[in-house]
C-alpha cells in the first residue's frame, strides 16, 4: 500500500470525527452567542441553531397515499 493512501485512510476518519465534534459543540454552546447577536430574539436564535443532523442531511422524502409529494 502506498504511503499516501495510508495517510488518507488515517486522515479521513479523524477529519470526520473532528467535524462532528465541532458541530455538536457549537450547537450546544452557540445559543448564548446567537441570542446576543439577534438582540434577544429567541425565535431567530433557535431557528439558526439547528442540530447538526438537520443541518447536514437532506430532508427525507415524504410519501402520500397517491404517490410521492411534489416539491
């Protein structure tokens, strides 16, 4: 195995783990900052401070009894 391929196999899981960790940390601690930035408007701060899964993953398709919903 090439050293470059080995380096990528090590780098990829570390980079993904760090990205998930940073997203969770910012979500948990970011509400206070957002409340200050939006001058106390809780509705705005909560709408921006989405959980990491809702931010990165696309919406799941919604099906109706007559077939898939059109967007």
